[in-house]
C-alpha cells in the first residue's frame, strides 16, 4: 500500500497549513493501527478486514472519520467474518481531526509530558509521540488487549511511548505532578480526582463530559482543584469504562415504552424532537438528568420519540404533521417534563447555558458547571 500520499491528504483535511500536528498526521501510517473494524450494515455490525481489500482499507483508514474497532466485548481483530456482535461500540479509532482538536485545546508545548487517556487503537498516542518524543508521552486504557496491540503497532511504526493497561477513573500509578497535560479521548461524568493528582500545578486537562458534546478545558489550581470552561467547540467520545463492557442499559424499559399506555397521558407543549441529535439540548438534559437513552423515528407525517432510563422511567411521544404530540409516560420520573424544562429555559433565555459555562473542579473531582444564575453539580 502506498500510504504516504494518503496520509498527506489526511493531514491536509485534518489540520491547518501551519499546525504543528500536520507533520505527525502526514507521517503516521494510520492503516496499521486499524487492520480490522466494524461497520453497521443491514443485518447489524459487519466486519471489515484490511488485508482482504487493501484499496478499501486505505480509503477507510485515510478519511477523516472514526472507525469502530470493538463492539460490546468483541474486538474486530479477534472476530470471524460471520460474527454479528450485539451491544454498543466500546472502542474506536477516533477521526484524526478530532484527535488534533483535543491536542490543540491542551495547548501542548514542546517540552510537555502528556498523559493520553484512552489508548484505543494507539493512533492518538502515535501522533503525540511523533511530535514530542517517546519519553514525553504516556497512554492508558482499561482494555489489556488494546494496550498490547497498540504497543506492537506503535513499535512497528518506530515509536515507543509508555502504554499501560489500567482503569483511568481509579487510582493512577504515577507520582503527583507527573504530567503537564492530560488529554482524554474517553468521556467522564466528573473529572477523576486521580487526574488532578497526576497533573502538575498550572497544568492543563482536556476532556469531554459523558453523554454530552461538551468539551471541558481546565487548569490546575494551587489547592489541587482546577478551574476552566466549557469550550464552544463540540466533541463527543465513548464513556470511560471500568470493566470489559458497559453496564446494562435501558433496553427492557425501551421495550415497555414502545407499547405501554403508561401512568400518565397528556398533550405536549412542544413538538417531538430528535434529542440525541440536538446537541445542546441533549447536553443540557444529560447534565440535569443523566443516563437517559433516546430513540427517534419518522414515518411519513408521523414523528415519534422514546426516552428511557434504567431506573424504569420512560416516555413515548408521537405526533402527525404539525399537531401537538401525545405523550405517554411511566415509571418513577416524568422524563418529558424534564425535557420540556430544558426547552422552556432555551425559549425564555434565548440559549442554553451549558456551552461557554465556567467549570470548577474540586480536588476530589466534584465538578460544578455554572453560567449566570444556572449551575449544576456533577458528583
């Protein structure tokens, strides 16, 4: 495979002309970090093998797109062609422009020591090591197989940063003040206290909040906490895992929501909306009521949505044309009312307060997001 020209094209697409990340993108063989991957097909997840179709491999690896490498507990590397895994994606090779964006938000200087949280395919660690050198880059992931595979692929690319298998949301085996920058390509509900311990005073961390498109940057304060902001840019990553897979979600609750009359039936005051793709609305709702799962559909003039939570709360909203939706709700909470509260805030104030908000992180990781009179505590 003549990958050099393809990598140069990717660098042009993923970086600006004078970016210090253009060289690393242009000289890193991304295809070697993604030999196999999953794509959704008409019958579910389908396996793609690079060696069996080098041209398709090159096209996939050198476009600015994410490639799913693990679904549930199924690694693409270890799968057979007929396998059809179930569950949510649990690891991927992130689109290069987003990796670069996260590094740019970190404001990495040439002498900085960087902790890359979420090794995944190893491609992000490769870019960092290509720019900074092996000694200045440490990458961690909860998945032992991914770590071993990434080490091997990094070595094949002539790189040897430190790569460790560990749960980054727990204690970290690093001395205090070990890193100038921490960049996470996995999302967290609150910033782990161990990250603050490992970050040097004045050091900068970049992460996203789980279930949202909110990108947080913060600098460590002398008291061991950190202060920052929600950036105006959007970014989304898989939730950080502590185990081999995510805990069971609300699939059973969604099944109930599809046909049950529920405990309450009413007429909604706002149209049915595709919450998952209304990024600011989804982010606001996730901060105030985390863990809701969403479905949305359109069939002709009918629009419908389901919201479900593992605690048993659910809602089904349907409408035809421009009519107000019929709302069925059940369980301990009224999820549609929580959504409507977010939409009312938007209409009343002209925007939602989440983007551009201030972020205050206590030494124990408790995270407070505030803007004007609005605030929420993530703990």
